[in-house]
């Protein structure tokens, strides 16, 4: 018998050969009608999948489940691909995965699809859905599948199959067995039939190179979306329309916050005065909280020697996303090429490009020829020899990360356990060479500023330090009104590129998980989300449109202290290795600012607004009092503007409203005579007349309500730790 454990913990038994659909029918007929897939022992499968005899954890998935909806989106991509191939038979399909909020399919088609074609595609998709054709899976031995694909002549599908793992290759057919239904190379899983894909819409088309290679032919990437029903689809489309209104690129220009000029460079942000005020306010707010929490400010340069990043591992692990190094000489460039070839080649350099390059260098440079090359030596020996040559002249790199610089500050002086924890903080500029097609407004840029901090602590201090970082992250999100968020623990996955020992990773992952559990926040653990040097805690924030953004992060690192040979002297008078914690709260100032613009639709809360009040005169007769009011507010620290021009008062109010100024103070003859101001909000609410001191007091109270006080628990814990360690 096949034993199946249901989500409520109960066990049911079925005969061998039972399918996932059979199990669901035995649980509940209603769920059986709604199910689109199943999750068996943590793996999402087709409903036609037969269960093995060993005990299975089992859950039915419907379109209301995120994993079930993902399956439907994958299936809808197939339906859209069939519709396109029916309308344009010359189409060559590439691949079509589900993505956040929808799916896409890359196609090779000479006819350039436009929005005018979307209606025809959707009509054909509707026909396919009405036919309610089943999704059927079959598998072929690997070589037989490759022969089949070569005969079909689609080089993209053949390439996909050659890259696939396993001894069998799977295909899916939309139609009854033996029919001429639409067929596609695919791993699956899929919904039971075409009628189960939900409510759909073709959204847009864009260009995309095959596998991101600009040397390849430009493909067309057709995007679509799928939702459980028409109501959910309409809600999503309404959100997209609202998102267009809130687009930070559009609002950034309208509100004079920032600009990106092609002459300066794509992805390089120019902060205009109003945007700079918001950024300065955010930095001041965070800097004060960090100082109270025991952080020490530092500044580091924008570039560093390439050797710094070789030691840290950022070069070459992140080479593809870094700007090319600037070398002191052609010799240094060639030696770096030799280092890269050795690093990539591993322990055996025989008959390799590595030795060929060394021989060319030996012919040109006497010191290289005289020293020779340990061709028979280990990789470490060869890399060490190259580094000796590079020590004379090397390359420089625009810094992709701040952490190596902070490590050097820690290592610049002897440390005792009494000095720890050392918490270094910097608003540090970093640079990433993003592909031009991936750059987008403020949320994907090439130069950005991180609110970066690195903590060096003892193993005993680590739980408290992680906990304080989690608390500080929560405090920042509360102060900004970002109250909907989830915590994600990023762990290693199998086969990923990571540095450090298994033991160090196990300790780091255990420490991160224990600290999050102790904080009491809800969390998920996700394999493959770790950095190359350690596990991390991410704060994934949901904005007012329901979109999720990964912002603050806390990362535990046993590896970089080892690579840089960091030390402290313990209470046993012996040297020990500190543990390093990487921590950001905003992530990057640019991306965080873009998210805030869209979250608030440009209408920042009072404490963040670049202009907090605009004083508008009714006529010249009240201009002198308006100027006095403006001066009084400025001296009190309120950011105000004076509009005393010749325009009518209605135009002035409209101008301030469009600029989303929180308060508009109207000053006429009566207000001047009574020494008051007439207050209205950017939403049009009339608050009536009050004195200027009363208005300022109300503003001060509103600003204080943002919760911008350092978290008491973290501050108290910080002082306790300092006292214990001292």
C-alpha cells in the first residue's frame, strides 16, 4: 500500500499505482474539481503522477495557492505559444517559463508582434481553452529525443535538450493521446487540461537575446499574465494602472527629485535638490539611530587594488557584474590574465592556455623568466607566484562591495576581546556593470550607495548582534510605514559556488536561524538564496500595491575573516578569529528611494517631504507677513517655500498640490491682520486658521509620531554588552 500524509497530519492508504488526482478525489470532490497540481514530498507534480510506495507528504494545489498558480502560468505559456504558432506557423519557439505575476515565451519570428496582434492571440488562446484539451506527458531516452529534435530543425529546442540533465527527456502534448495536439519540450509540471489555466491576458512584447548573448539573434519575448479568475485578473490590471501613475521615473521628473542623463551614463543617478533633501533626511535619521546603537562611522575610497578583491573572492566570483579593471601597465594586465587562467584551470595546467601565456610573459619580462613557474606545483603555489609579480604593479577596480575596505580598517590595528564588537558603518558608493537592458530607473542602477555596516564580534556575542540587526531593521521599516514584510533566511543549495568549509557554513546557518527564531518574526528558509560567503536574513517588504521588494539584509560570515586572517586576543591571551556580520537596512539608497516614491505616490510623509509647507500669498498686501512667516518657519527647522508671485491664489494652491507639498499655508489680508495662517492639505482638506507657533507645534508632533526613536531594546542590549566586554 501507498501511505500518504495529508496536511492535517492524518494518514491515508491507497493501492500501488495511485495517482495524485486519485488521492485528491478520495479527500474531497470539491478540491478535486479545483486542483491543478499536487505537492509530494516537497516537489510539485502533475496530477497524473503516480505515487511511489514509500510514505509521502501530500498537498493538493489550486489556483489560489502560489505554487498552483505558478503551474497554471507555465501551462498558459504553452497555450500562448500554440496560439502564436497557429497564427504564424513559421514561428520557432525557444522557451517559456513562469515569472512573477505571469509568464513569457521567447520566440524567433520575423513578423514583429505589436499590441494590435494581442487580440488575435488571445482569441486563439480562448479557442484552445474551450476545447479543454488535456496536458499529456511522455518521455524519450536522451539520444532518441535528440534525434527527434534534430529532425524537427529547431536549434533552440535542441540546445535546451542538450543542456538538460538526466537520461530521459520529457515532452508535453496539449491533446488526446495519439492526436496532433500542440507539443513542446518541457520538464513540467502542468495543469490537467487547457481549461484550467485561469483568466489570462497577453501583456507586452520586448526584445531579448538568446540566453542573454548579444552576439545572438534578437528574439521576441511575449509576456502574459494568468490569475485564478477574471476578478483577480482585473484587480491585477487595476494595480498595474495605479503603478503607472506611481512610476518613480515619471514622478521623479515631475517632482524634481532626480534625473538620469544619457550623457552622464545609463544607470548613473543625478540627485536634484529636492531628492537630495529626502536622501539627506533618510541618512540623518539612520545615522543617528546607528550612533545610538554603538556603530562607528567610517569612509573608504571608491576604488581598490585588484588584489584586495582577489583575496575577498569578489574577483573573479562577481567578475561579470564588475567594471573592467584599470591596470597600471600592460604587464599587470597580462599577469592578471595568467592569474585568472590558473584560477579557472584548477590543479593541472598541462597543455593549457595558462602555460602558453606564461611562456609569452617569460620571453618579454626578465623577472618572470628568472623566477620561473611552478608548473608541476599546486594551484595555490602558482597563484602565490603570480601574486608576487602582481605586488609590484597591479590593477585597480571600482569597488563592487564595501566589505573588503571595512575588513582592512578592522585589521589595521591590534584588537582585544574587550574591543569587540566593532561595528563599522558607512554610506558607501559601489559600482556594478549591469547590462544596459537590465538598468531601470532607480531600482536597477550601475552606481549606488549602500547603508553598509560590518560587525566584527566573538562567537558569544553573535546571537545578540544578529538579534540587534533584526530589531534595527524592524524599527526602520516601522518608521517609514512599511509594516507588511516577511523574513527570508537564505541558505546554500546543492551545486552552488560558495567559499569556506562545510563546518563554518553549518555554524553560520545555525546562528542565523536561531537568531530569527528568537526574534519571534515569521520567516521562511530558502535554499540557494545565500551569498557566496555566508547565509543571510532578508527583509522582503510589500508595498501598497502588493508588490514585494527585498530591502534590508543581515549576513553572517565565517569565511572572509579567515581569508583576511583577522584576529583578536581573547581573555585567554591567545589569538582568535572574529565572526563578521554584513548588514544593510535600506539596501541601496537609490533603490530604496525609488520604492518609497512609488509606495507613497510621491506624497512623502511630513518628516520626509522635500518641502513640508508652501506659503501662498493672496495679494501683495499680505506679502510682507508671508515673508515673515516663511522666515519664522525656516528658523524653526521646517522646510518651506514662499510663493508670493502675481498668480491667482487658485493657481498657487494647485501648483503646491501638484508638487505634493503636505501643507499649504494661505496668507491674505485677514490672516496678516490676525497673525495667523489658513492651513489646507495636499489632499484638499481645509484645516482652518491657526497661529504660526500652533502650526509648528502640530508639525513637530506629527513628525515625532513617525516612531523615529532608536529601538530601546537594541540600545539597552548594546550598553549591556559594552559593559560586560569592558
